[in-house]
């Protein structure tokens, strides 16, 4: 291997060590050649036109959900394009190009790589994590169970058992400051399923459900009935042509964002907590928009100080004596 690549034997040994112990890849020696074990390679895929269409839609959804470049995702889309029928290949290539042109966050990419390896190989994670609204990050020990996207927030979440908190928790990967894969392994209960876990979630937050009743006006009822918004939903047609949507969700915060998108075409009947929150917000909005638009302060401009000939010949001021 060293002769074929033109490097030293020590370099090859170091590379093999990195592959096995830092990247976590399992290698086996076959007749003097190193090879990846079968579980590290995925079998070839052969798609017909309808299957390719399904993958194209999934690709477009992924592109809408992801707001930053991620090399592994870009490479995956390029490989997917190679096995696509000509009718859809160009669109998948375009999606890969669009993803590669988005801003690149090296810390996010590195943390996501580590988290993915720990999740796939059932290894414990040690995260330095900054919770929402907190300035100081904390260390948590997590058994990674699932990776789950959230299109609404352009985010990726890790769901797992937090040994630090003693319960299953959700961690937004964008808030992970650093991630380290520990040597300790863990097992996941066979009956633990992410879709069952998220049954009560409107987005990513699950838990005990709260009953919500929403009355929609007649002119948007057709749109409400057009989609299945939540597994728990029940739709009742009203005499005036409107409809009543009843659901049970764990997070009123997540649901509230969706409700706000309907404006005055929906009325929250229950719970009182959400109804009061929207009423108070509407009052604040009415006050804000009944006044004249707020004038923006002029941007600050920094002008260089004028220097006389004498000043230009003077010695520089010390830091303590420099003007503000």
C-alpha cells in the first residue's frame, strides 16, 4: 500500500488507525488486503421511474429543510443522481449543486458526523450543549436513539436517553457546541419507535397531549379538509359551511405558530391558555400597527480622526492614552 501510494509505511499505519479507531470503520484483512466489512457498505440500488419520482420529492423536501451546506448530503445526492432515470437525473444534480452553494458551518458538520456515527454504532455521546435561551453550555451524557428533522425550524434533532436528566430528551444539533463519542455502548428497547414517540407532537416536542379545538371559517374549510395535519385530528362540518378541527398535541408553542398562519380565518375555542395568548398578542399588534412606523436609527459611521503634520510625526499613543 505504501509503494502504491508513494508514502511511508508509517503513514499507511496511521491512516488505518484513523479509519478504525477515530472514524469507527470496521476493517478486515483478506489475502494481504484491507477491506471494509459488509455492514459498512450499502447494496446497489436500481430505481424505476415511479420510485425515482418518490426519491426526487424526498430530495426536494430535504433541500427545503436544510438551510446550510453539508458535504455528506451533497455527495449522497450526487451518487443518487447517477442511478436516476434520465427524466429526473438533472433535477437531483441541480439539488446537489444548490445544497453545496449554501453556507457551510464546519462545527455543525463535524458535530453531526460524530453524532451520526454514535447513533449508528450504538455508542454513548458526551455533548457540550447550549439550551434554548441559555448563554452557558452544559455537558450531558446521551444515548442517541433517533435523528429527526424539523422542516419548520430548518433544524435537525437528536432524540435519546439523557443519563444527565434521567429521561428521554430532544437536543437540537445546531445548539451542540461539541460532541464526543464514548467507548461505552448501549441498547435500545425493541419496541421503541420514533413515530409512536412523536404521536402527540405537532413538530418535535412530545408528551402529554392537550385537547385543542379550532373553528375555521367557510372560505378556508376546503383547505383544512384537504390535508391530514395530525394523527389525532377529527374534522366536523358546521352548519355555516365552516369546520371544527379537534386535535391533541403536546406543545401549544409549536401549534401556535401554525395557527397564527391562518390569521383571522381561524378561532381558537380551546384551550383557554392558547386563546388568551393570541388575544393578548392581537392587542399588542393592533397598538403597534395603529401608530406610525418606527423610525430606524441612523447607522453609526466611523470617521478617521484628522491628523495635523505635527501629529503625524508624533509617536503613537499608548493604549491607555488613546482617545475613545
